[in-house]
């Protein structure tokens, strides 16, 4: 028998889904800003002769942001797979 005030499994699962959605949203926004700015710098960097260290750093940031996008996509899949 369920205790009074205790959340049901369905309510707990719904809460997990809400938290995953919030986490996805909270991470997606700054990641979009980061990715967009890296793309902008990469696009205009062709007009300048940048030090190889800077170019490599931009590539590293671009690759890392792409990895984060993939992780966020997996997080969204997990959230979608949870049935309430």
C-alpha cells in the first residue's frame, strides 16, 4: 500500500522527464551560442592570418561542441523513451 503523500511511480517518472527536458534546454541554449560564435570566428578567420594554435583551438572547440550536441540528442532520446 502506498504511503500518503508519496509520489507514485508515474508521478516520479513524469518528474524525471520534466527534469531531463529542463536539463536539455538549459544546456542547449549556451551550447548554441558557443557553436554559433565558433562558426562565425571560423568563417571570418579566412580573412586573417591566424596563428596555428588559435586555428587548432577553434577546431577543438568546434569538435567538442559537436560532441555535446550528440550527447544532448541522446539525452532527448532517453527522455522520449520514458513512458509516463
